[in-house]
């Protein structure tokens, strides 16, 4: 038993040592490669008079009391520690640019008295280590750019005193790992860029989600060495990029509060999305998906990209999920090996507005296969093998909201294609197709004499150029629309919160009015009761008086006759007087 335990420990120790050695070798290789890249890049500035010189107070030259100092592209090799001694003499620097230099080391005295500094750019240098006290005095620093350096080590408390830090860029460095609680005191962080490093894993705790002021708008971990999906405990991440890694399984153990997840260009074959049920944007394109679960519980999902996956492997899950996502607006299924044989029943949704089926294997597509998408506004069928669009006469009826259909780069017969475009011209549907997107007798129209006589050649280079423009335009449009949607959604949330506040105030006012009405009704009831008692009492007194006058008799004495009369009542006297 002891021998087995010892062997296990030995194997584990050997594995850890080998892993560390691999990481160290990767780090050394990264540093060497990026040092050569930096050397090549800096050749352009070798003519600078400050090349490989010292940055001193004389070079800083603050006699004009500048608040923004640009010392980039000078080739400085070192910053003299005296630099910090003159900043406190009535000078305030808010922005300092030291990019594109040859700085290799920063000590704790470099920025000692730069208390007012808000923006610091140290990109494109040769820094390798950031120590705990390097930025210890920059308590007002908002933006820090350390990109394109050779940084492989961040000490545990390197950013602890940057209390106002909002944007941190560490992209294009050689980081292998981060320390636990690396950003524990940076409560205002909204953008952290860690792409193009050597990160293979992250510690479970990087931020302090309890004290964070707001969400992290962007966390970029793309182009690293992740093989598992990292879990990051935060308040919320608006955009998480982890594309171009080696992740094989998309799964986490806890609910991951991510609104937009970009995890394309990995090796994912199994995607478990049950813990991402608050996501609004998911990009799983260019993977090897065999199975995807949890889509049907994503009630807030609006954008889903499954391009460059073989949908036929998980089409059953997809059929069930798409019809159960009430908020899905955009669905992209480019290059998914779809054809008229496996499209039937796959797409059924009342919410999808934009559908991209380009770069698939359609030859004859029946409009009825898409008829269960009544809200469709944009349909792309570019780069297929289409020869016929069956029942295209029903497009206007089946899709009453369809505005644009793209049919370019297929194998249309020109006669049929003219009929199709003529029909579209008679409807509300616009088309991005081109007259060159058809064949005459098996020959592409652009290669025939007809086109040569009237317009210039439309070569493959032109196609590539136009597609690049369209792709960039589409990408920028998507990001713009996502940003616009985020803004509108935030304003909508504020409006809803304000409406809730007004509703609460109205409810309190109604409650106060009801209370006043109740008090008034109570007072009226008391007054009515008192008045009734008074009336009853007055009536009783009158009745008593009447009864008293009726029963009391006046007796008279006749002295002469020495006798008393029988007496009369007061009422008799009154009656006799009234008769007289």
C-alpha cells in the first residue's frame, strides 16, 4: 500500500515537473520570438537621438507644465529614478505615453510621485516582470496598456493599489498563469485583454465579485492554450472571448453570468449550455460539435452562430431547441453540410428574423421547408449549388415580413434566374443577386461573350475583395447592433426601474388617499351618530315635557265657598285660551 502511494505521488510530482518544464519552455520560446519581433519593429526608430538612452528629468522637459506627455518611438532603454522627484513640484501629468521604446525594467521609484496619472501606455517595450511596487503610487490610474511586451511574470500584488483602474491590456505577452486574487482590489475594472499569451488555466478567484462596482464589459482570453473552459467568478461579464484555443468540452460547474460568449475556432465536440442560460449572444462556429444540450433553456438568447459545424450530428437537439428559444433573432448556419435532404423540420421559430444558410449543399430548396419561420426578414442562400427554388411563388405569402434575400454565387440557369428575379421585383422582397450569377448553356455568364461586350471582367480577385468588404461590414454591423441593443436594453431597464418606482409611489399615494377617506368616513359616522343621539334626546325631552304638562293639574281654592276646585291641566288652559 505504501509503495503504491509513493509511486502515485512520484508520478504526480513528475507530471507537475514536466508540465512546469513545458510551460517554462513555451514561455522562453515566446519571449525569444516576441523579442525578435520587437527588434524588427523598432528598426524604424533607430535614428532617434535617444536610442538606448536614459529617460531623465531633462528629457521629460516639464517647463511648459504639460499635462499630456508623449515620449513614444524614442528608443529609451531605461527610466531614471530621478524622474519621479520633479513631478511633485507643482506639475500634474494626466497622460504619459512611453510606447515603442526598449524599456526592459521598471522599479518602484519610476512612477513614485505620478499621483495624478490617469493614462499610462507602456506597450511595445521589452518588459518581462511587473513587481508589486511598480505601480504602487498610481491610485488615480484609469487606463494601463502593457500590450506587446515580453511579460511572463506578474507578481501577486502587482495591481493591488490601482483602485481606479478600468482598462487593462496585457495582450501579446508571454503570460503562462495568473496569481489567485490577481485583480481582487480593482473594483472598477471593465476591460481586461489577455489574448495572445500562453495561458493554459486560470485560478478560480481573480476578481472580488462582492465589491465590484459594475460588470466587466470585455474579457479577452483568445489565442491562448486553454484546453478546458475556465470559470471566472465575477458580478457579470458582458463579452467573454475565448476563441482560438484548444477547448474540447464546453462545460462549467456553476452558473456563468456571461451575456456574450465567443468561443469559435476551438475543438469543441460537446457543448453543455445549461449553465449559460443568461447568455444573449453565443458564437460556436468553426468547431467539431457532435452534441449540444441546454439550448432550449436559454430564454434570453438572441444570436446563435453554429457555422462550420456538422449540424447533422446534433440536428435532433437543434430541432427541439430552436422552437423553444423565444428570443432568438439571428441564426447562422454557414457551412453546416445542410441540404434539402436534412433541412426538413429543422427550422421552426416565430422569433428568428435573420437566417444565414450560405455555403451549404442545397441544389433544389423547397420554400415550404422554411415556411414555419413566419417572422423572417433576411435570408442568405449565397454560395450553394442552387438550380431551383421550388415554389418560389409562395415567398411573399409564406414570409410576409421578408425584406431581403441573397441568392448570389449559385448555379442558376439564366432563364430561370430571370423569372425568379422578375417575381421578386413584383413583391416587397429585395434581392442582392447579380445578373452575373447564372449560367447560359452550362457556361458562366461572366465568361461568355455577352458579358465581355458590355462590362469588365468580374474576376475571382474582385469576388474576394467584395466578400472581404461584405464580411467586415457585416461584422461591424453586428457589433454596432449589439452595442446599440445593449444601450437600448440598458435604457429600457432604467425606464422599467423608473416605472416601477413611479408605480410604487402611486401605490403609496393611493394607500394614503384610502387612509384619509377612511378617516373622513369615520369622522362622518361619528358626527352622524352624535347628531342622531342629539335628535333622539331632544325628541325625548319634548315628549317628556308634553306628558308632564298633560298630567299636572292646577287646583284653585275658593275662600268664600271654602272649597277647592277639581283642577285643570295646563293643556286645558292652553286649549281654552286658544278657543277664546
